[in-house]
C-alpha cells in the first residue's frame, strides 16, 4: 500500500489491536483498494504474498481471465443450429488421456441411425418403421428435417458393430467381483487400491471419498501434523491437533504417518512407500515435489502404473500458477460471489456474498475423484498410470450452473437475486414465510399445469384460493401471463400453514416444493435417518462414539463405510514403515530423533 502513515498507528501493531479496530482498518484498506483496478489490485497483493483475487463476473471468466485462456478452458465448436460457440472443458488435464469436448450437444434424435443401425445392428427398414410407428419418435410430434433426410438416405454407411464389445474379464477379476458382491463382505469398490495422500484442505476430501469406498489411504504429514489439524472448532473447545472436528470429518478411513520430505531420509522412505501405491494425491504446490526429486517422472520410473493427481490453486502452468489461494478467493475468482448476493430491493449496493463451508475444496476434490477414477479405468486397459493436473480455480469456474452458457449465448451478465438463481431479468421470490416463521421454496412455476386444480382445491380448504379457480388461470397461456398474481396468492396461502405442512402437502400433490432447513434440524430429519445417513464412529482413545455424516448413495453391490476415525498424528508410523515396509524399529527411532518422522 506504499506504507501510509495510518499503518504506523500503535493501535495496529498487535493482532489484538487490529481486531479491536478492524472496522477502521478495513475502511483504510478499502480507500486504498478503490484507487486500483481489480486485476491490478490482485497483482499487487499476490506479489506481496497476500491472498487476493477479483470477484469475477461471467463475462470476466469467459473473456478476461488469462489463466483460463492459458488452460484452454473454452473450446470453440460448431453447432448445426446455433453456429460456432464456446463450450466449457473439464477442470483437469490428464497426461495420457486428454479430456476435451469433441462435439456439440446432440440434436434431438440426431444419432438414432448411428446407434440403432451402427451400434446395435438393426436394419435400416426396422429403424424407419420405428420412426414412423411411434417407437423411436412420437406420432404427435413433427419430425425434424434431419430425421427425414436420414430416412431417405438409406442404410447407415459408417462403422457397424452387431455386438457391443467389452474388455475380457479374467478369472481373477470374476473371483474378485464375486467376493465384492457377497453379502458378508466388508470391502468397498476401491478395495485393493493404495493411495498416498500428501494434501491439505485442497484435496483431503478426495482422499476421504476414496478411503470411505475401501481404498487404503495413507496420509503423509510433516512431523507434528498437517496444517489442517489446527482448524477449529475443536472437541470441547480445547485446541489440539488430534481434536480438530474439521480434520476428523475430512480424514476418515485413512491411516496416518509422518515424514519430513525436506530430508534425504524422508524422501527415501517416501519413495519406498510410493513403490507400493496405485495413486498419489497431493496439493503441495506446483513444482514442489519435483524440486525434491519426487516428481511424477522420477516416481514412475519404478512404478509405471502410478496415477499422480496434483491439486493446486490455479494449475501447474499459466500466469496465475504461483498465486496463492483460499476458499474465499476461489469463490471470488471462480464466479460464485459474482452470482451470490441480494437483489437491489434488499441490498442497493449489490454486495457479493461468499458461501461458507469450503465449497472450493469440495468442488475441486470431487473433480479430482472423477479424474482419478477415469485414470483407473484407462489403466485397466493400458496398464499405465498418468499425471493429472487439477486446478481448484478451473473446478469452481465450471460449477456455476447455467451462468457461463447464459453469457456465451446472450452476451449479457446475470444479476444477483435474493435466495434464488442469478438471472438476466428479475423473477419472483422463491422463499415464502410460513405461519411458524419457517421458509419454503414454493412458487407457481414449480406446480405442473395439470396439477394446478389440485393446488386450487387445497387452497380452498383454507379459504385461500381467492380467484384462482377462474378459467383464465387454467390454460398454459393464462398460467404464464398471470404468474405474478398466482405467486402472490400462494404467498398469502403459505402464511396460513406451517413450514412442514406446506412442504409435505405440496410434495403429496407432486409439487416441487421444499423446506428451508437449518443444519441442526438435519440430525433428526426422518428421511435421512430412514436412509441410515448418520453414522456412529468409534474413537477408542477417548472412549466415546461420535456421529458423522454418511454416504449420499446406498451401494447394493459393494460397501461404503467409515472404516476408522481420522488418524492421530503419526499413529501408523510403526505399522506402515516397520510392519509393511520392513524398516528396523531401531532405525525408525533414530529417524524420529533426527526429525525425519
């Protein structure tokens, strides 16, 4: 900031003083920030080691983001109706099996002939008959020109395959699959895979996903523990590296070892460990492991099947490669904050809002899991691993639903709206206040027109239908023309019922209505309890059992489970290094004294 005089104020020389005078401090920083363009401000802050990024709009992400341009986030493709347009690519780069868009989304029924004749082996006459007789195309719907051209063009002239080819399954695989499907098995679909995780908050959720699905995930931490162990809240509000509730959640089903990779002995042990692994998951930063002689090329020399997934804030290459990140700034640069906030009626200044809870890390870890799974499928066919370059920034950018395509096709930036999607134009409020003070997402557009009479009848029971029983509201045209009035009547109706009465009553009538619930309510939510979502996990060192979130899916052929609570610092050093790698206990003791473990 150029060391302005106000920074020398004695009140600001300590953390306690800065917290006490935070409003004044923020006002001074804001006054300075207003003198710079948002990208210039980013450059100044990042050069000084300060985590800072601009709140990027959809236009910024498509047209102005140099990092996304460098990483080819948008591919131009020809669409037969819409012309040449940009399409978003995947947020990860795979060294052996590149992931790119190869064609635009299909037109309705565009590949009927290719699939039915070319892939499944039907005759041209059978396909034509199916199109003309309500099997492959409804009689009530006019056929598009390209379907008529296909009918008149004769049999499929491309590649044909009368049977779908599958990779041969070995006897060993058959036995393995049968074992996995047995009712008494306690293994998951990733059982038999070993993952070495060297990750902080950026990738630890990916490790959890693999561990809970049966992989042997070994978390490698520096001596004394990884930084996320210092993230609160802590059990009983007592700060300790083994009592972080955040660390507990994101590191279930993992074993934990400690290694100082800055030492040659630590690197030697790491190489031995990697030689036994299928996957490395790391977020050490671009080039860090390579600078230690532990890069992908070095490690795969002795283990060609290794899949190395590197999660980093902005990717391994590009002008922003060395920028530092946080959940907050990824929400800004990735577009979330540009879309989240209040409409003008509620916030005249339209201040952007950042959702809490580590959304950037969840998003990146989910994409990392997808990329690793894809690499495993590829390895099944080739026997070789590969390097995955996963960008947190890219992951956030492609995760804002329809907003980037809205800009690409309309060349307009959406506006923020209170409690609902950002749109090109304002639309009706979604959240309605109920009689008990709760809220429900309930609007007329979530009621199918054929169910509208059911809504009117229900409202009549409470003398709240007003004039909605009139004929003018019963047609599709009237339903659209009078949408604002219909929603106003629904809002007045909602004020007569409790939140759950409105939610369950609407769902019983097949309306897409849902309650707004607080996190603590979910613990006793009947639906989640019925699905067995909440899991009790034993902490033997504390003599207690704690409730954890479970899986979003129920697997009928393989087991998802939390096999153990998060590891204590260095808990499995002896088990992994001595019992599995064969390192003598006396040598391990010396390494511990030397700060290697």
